[in-house]
C-alpha cells in the first residue's frame, strides 16, 4: 500500500452480487485502485457483462452453501488467494404489514441477506487466513439501525448483519481479520425505485409523494449514490482503517427515520 492507503495493487477482492448495482460500483472502485477483482452474481447476463468489463466472474446464488463453497474454489484459482471479501448480495424482500407477509418470502430474505453472508465468510476464511491483511465488509442498511414500517423481513435481516459483523469482529480480530459493515441510506438506482413503488402501493399514496419522503429521509434531502458506498468500502477494507473493527458505518446523509 502507498502512503495514501488506497492503492490496492496486488490485493485480491471478491464482491458478491458484484455484477450490478452497488456491488458493481464497489467492484469497479477496487479495480480502479489496482485490485484483482472477482465478482459473482445470480444473474447470468450481468456476469457476462462483468466479464466483458475485465472482471473475473462466475454465476452463483449466495443463498446456496454448495454454490458458495464452489465459488471460493473459483476465486482461489482465478486470483490465487483472497484479501478482501465484500458481502454485498442482498434482496429487498417483500413489502407489507407483518400479518400479510408470506413465510417463504420472509425466509428467502434471510436466506440471501443473512445466510448468504454466513456461507461466504465460512468458506472464504481458509483463503483470508493466508492474507497478511484480510478484511470483510458486510452490506447492512439504514434499516439495520432503524425500523422500517412494512419492510420487517428486510430490516430484521439487516440488523442480523450488524450482529454478525460485531460478533465476527471479536472472533476474528485476534487473527488480524477485520470485519465491518456499511449501512447505506436509500441509494439511487433501480432497486430503490421498485421499493418506493411497492411502498406507495402499500400506503395508497402517489409514487412521487413517497419518492419525496425517501429523499427527505436524509438531512441532505438526496439519495446516496452507489459510488458513495464504494468509497466507504475501500476505506474500510484497507490500512487507513487498520484499527476500525466491528463497526456499522452509516452512509445515509444522516438519516433518523425511515419510511
Ligand atoms: P440490487 O437489487 O440492485 O441487486 C444487485 C445484484 O444482486 C443483482 O445483479 C442481483 O442479480 C444480485 N443478487 C440478488 N440475489 C442474489 C443472490 N442470491 N446471489 C447472488 N447475487 C444476487 O441491489 P443493490 O441495491 O445494489 O444493493 C446491494 C446491497 O446493498 C444489498 O445488500 C442491499 O440490501 C444493500 N442496500 C441497498 C440499498 C439501496 O437503496 N439500494 C440501501 C441499503 C442497503
């Protein structure tokens, strides 16, 4: 690493769900800073596009332990090891009042958002233990610090991510493996548009009105950009954050209430 601490030359990074959305912004930022980056995604078309953009990539569903175990073999053979794991994969889950939520949709939210991170950490550890400065960055959410009416499985799953992060930081810190989380506010992109639409449907209010509420969640009255999350990821994963462990870092323009 150079003096400014953001040179990732020679570093090997895996970003789950890294072929689109926030994951792609994170993967691109690491690549731009010199890292060898592997992305995985459940979407075949997105993986093909990522390969064309110069990423090592493969298709996998992080909610399958068998897929994740195989993924780590692919990462090892493509990158020769692993220094940074970014557990970015996460789905929005269903929107609705708790008594109207479907059990399968609830379980699926946890399968991807929580169990996916468990599998990735479990199977990445043999590689991370060989790194001289390993780091794990887990994607939580502002909904992992606050409640969010109508999004109970999502919010509960993202609180679980923070609990996992804090526990792993203690378990692995002694080995020099740091574990932190990022809690983004509403991020500009297709996902938040779909969430706003679902929320408007649930509340019976116009989409534009709910969109304004989502902007106003931030004291800066704007959505977060995917690149803002990438900036936090490269900070947390590198030596500038060498004594930052077990933290859930908000990147939300100061959000105190979620709609
Ligand atoms: P997104 O919905 O745009 O999806 C990004 C990618 O995830 C897609 O390419 C999709 O194919 C992939 N994916 C979905 N399920 C997968 C699985 N089981 N295995 C592998 N890949 C899978 O997501 P996003 O908005 O970029 O969010 C990325 C992360 O940030 C998530 O963990 C999300 O919960 C979190 N987050 C997002 C926001 C937001 O406003 N978008 C806010 C806070 C936190």
